[in-house]
C-alpha cells in the first residue's frame, strides 16, 4: 500500500516508514509563534531551561495586537523583544510586517516537504505549499523551544477531489465554506485533508492558502495541496532552505474520497455562530448589517483586495456600513498601494487598516457592539469572536463582503461583476 503526503513527511522526519494512527517523535523544521510568545516564554522558564535548543528554527511574528492596544500588550511585546535578543533568535518580525501566516510564507519558510508547527490554529495554511503544517498548544511550543522535538499522531487522510470550473462570482472562500457546510466542523478531526482532483491545480497559491487555512475549521490536523509548477514558481525566489517535493502515492490509502464539481457551486455564507452553519448567499440576501471586514490571514491577499476594488471602483460604501480593509502583510499592502487598489477602496469609503490580525480576534480595531452584525472574510464566527457576545458574524468571500458593503445588506456579488 502506498503512502500519503502526511505519512511520507512524518516518516522522513522520524527516519522510518510510518502509517496512519502511529505516534512519532520528530524535530520540526520550523516552529511559529506570535504575540502569544509572551505566554510561551512563561512556560519555557517554568521548565528551568536556560537556552532555546534550536533558535534558528523559531519564527516569531508580532501580528495579533499591533501596534500594542494597551499597556498589557505593550509589556508582552517588550518581553518578547527582550527574549528574542537574549536568545539570539534570528527570525523575528516586529509589528510592521503583517499576519504571521502571510509573512512566514512570503519570507520563504513555507516550503514543500517541510514539517511546520505553530502556536496558532491556522498554521494549516502552509499546506498550500505542500508542507505538513499543524497548530499546537503553547505548552507544546515551549517544549519544542527547550528540546527541539514533539510527538505527533500520523493522521488518516480525507481526500477532496475538485472537478469543473468555478463560475464567475464564486471564489475559493465559497468552495471551502461549501465543503465545511456539507461535512460539518468535526468531520476531519485530527485528520489530514488532501485537496486534489483535476481542478485542484486551477487554484492560485493565494486561493490554496484560503482552503488550507480553513481546513482547521473542519477539525483537520493539516490540509494541503500537492506541490506543482505554481508552487515551485512561488518558492523559487523565496526559499530559505533546500526542500523536497513530496506527493501522495497513487495507491495511498484514504479514509474517504469526496468529490466536488466546482461549476455548480454558488456564493456561500456561514451564518452565526458556527462555521458549518452555511447557506447560499441568495438565501439570506437583503439582511442589513453594520460592518464589513475584507482581509485577515484568510482573505487579505492581493487577489482578494483586487476583487473588492473591482466591485467598489467608482462607487460608495452604504452610509449605514463601516467597511474595513485589512491587507495580510506589508508586501500585500505596498503592492495594493502601487496598483491603486487602496486608493479605489479609500475613495469608496473604506477604512484601510495596518497589516495584522486587526478585528478578527476581537482585541482591538473595529470591535462589534451588542446587536451589531458583521460580514467578514475571516475564518471564524464564534460568539464573541469579534467583540460583544451579542453580536453576529457572517463569513463570506471578499466579493460578497464588498458587494454587500455597497448595498448595506447581504448581497449576491454576481450582480456586481
């Protein structure tokens, strides 16, 4: 029996052949953390270890509350900066860089065949590049800092096969919401999701990042696309290390294979308060709301900002809506600025935020009051995620968010394209 990509990567790191269900002790290639590094530092110090074992493997990116929103966050950032300097950690990205998942990818750490772990649920994003990438807890991260190893269970793999062509007005966000809505938020608990099939290669790298990012919302340990020409073109100019392209064998064993014809998918929206509470946009069309958020680690890349600008060009955001645009990184921000996209969005009435997590985690920037409703391109709509527990979050594509912001009510974006 052949092996899946996950079995191969974990087997390579373990130094032996492994199969689904086995537990392996492995040394990751990269260990990511962000503002929560302050808490990890606390756990690390409790262990009585003086020095990080493999500082070059750590990547620390400040992105969640940047710039610091209050004294507590300012102190956390100060603690992290001092620890980085004292430990000689070379891969530190301060507040000006953007969201960790976008920055780590742009900086050339997300590479085919690599084992990447991070103290953030959406570390799964790097599977877009053919890596095994999984979220871990803060205590696990501290242990890796101390010992440069972690144990992982080799996941079973759920294969999702895409065929057909996406219709106009339908995007990667609609696809992953459709998959999660059909299968439930726990369908892939501690499993790998392999995004495959004849149409998988049609997705851009940015769109693959959307699907891999939100694999976490189906419970997946990791989600990935096999590397292809698009992948290798992206990493060629960015790679910080050598890498090995790993693909699943033709006779690999899958727990299940699910088929999706992209040509029949319509714009989707996840309704409060779970990501798998998914309906067609046209089924909730006309509902008024208060705030639109276009951006985050899920949909803050250049192609997302481009589609929003295309829809909003020469138009105005509805006076009853606050529209926020959150580029995922400084690189995206500068590219969008040079192309005039931010100017278009600003003239339409959008507020352009600095790259970072912003309103997504409900700590600062654009929090929701009780009774308010947001249409967001982020990845979670749990109660209280973006402010008041009495607010409501609808998750949608950048096209749906932009079109809805113009009309002041949830709107099918196809009429604006």
